[in-house]
C-alpha cells in the first residue's frame, strides 16, 4: 500500500471524541518506518519468542498506532471506524489483551521506558540476543521521574538491544539542558537527533547498533 496516502486515509477514519490528533500525527513517520522497514514482527509472529518488541509509551499516540497496525494487517481496518465506542477494542489507550500486536497497555505516561528496560533484561536472562526492544516516548512524559531511573539503569547495565525513540514535538514543560539527547548520553547511551519526518534518517538511526542502548530523538514541528 502507499506509505503516505493510504496511511493518511486510515488515520482519518478515526473520528469522534478528543483523540490527541496532533500528538498522534507527530509519530506517524516513526511508526511507519518501524513497522515497514525495521521491526522483525508480523501478524503471524506476534507471539514468537524471538520477535522484536515495540512498546508504545507515548499514551497520547494510539490513533497513529492503530492506523499502522491496520495498514500492516495486525488489525481489521473496520475497527477504526468505531474506535473509542463502548464495544470497540480500540480505546483511548491501547489494551494488550484486546489489540493484536500490542505489547503493553499504555496510558499512564512515563512508565513505558521502564517496561522496555525490563523487557530487554528479560530477553538477556533468556539468552535471546537477536530480538530488539523499541520504545516510543514523548518529550512531555520524559518529565516523569521513572524515566530518569530507567535511563540510568539501562546505561549502567549496558543493554545494546534497547532503542528508545523520543518524539520531540515541543510539548515538554521543562525541557533538558543541552537538548533531549544529552539526558541519554550522560548516562552512557548512544544518542542521535534526526528530523522526525525524514524516513531514511530514521531508518539509519533505528537500525544502527552501538554496543550500548540507543536513543533516537525525532524532532517534529508544526507547519
């Protein structure tokens, strides 16, 4: 399918109550690159122990996530038309027990990165070296204290199979001295800042391996 037109059409099928449209739209390119070119997971392998894991921590981004899952065959597109209704499996925040391919139930901002660290540690304990763990966070939720602990722990334990993507759309309350990338590098991560709409740059940074945790800061600005 078209990587742009058909994806936009799926995105636009979700109408109704407040859906954090801008917060979700800012993640579309990152999510598309992940599911189209990076992640080793497909509808038939959502339960395979050697699959890659993607965790959506950015709780205000499910609209884009659902569109991507529908585009890639994890989810029947018809569910997009009645999302957030009483009988729909698609809520304002994804539910891992209701939506195929969803790894965690997200919504409480700030907890996804810690869960990703735990997932990476679990894979290490099982001696599974191939699966990678990707977690998408928003710049605003990085204000949460649990992220400081998760970033520090991942750096100290050196988890090379962990990649955090921080979508920076200018919504953080406090920001970070030196930019978001610096809060990762000071703890031993490799970090790169790229244009969040440049799909080739996203692919390059998301597939790079550095022998330590990888952070990709995807900057997005409203036109």
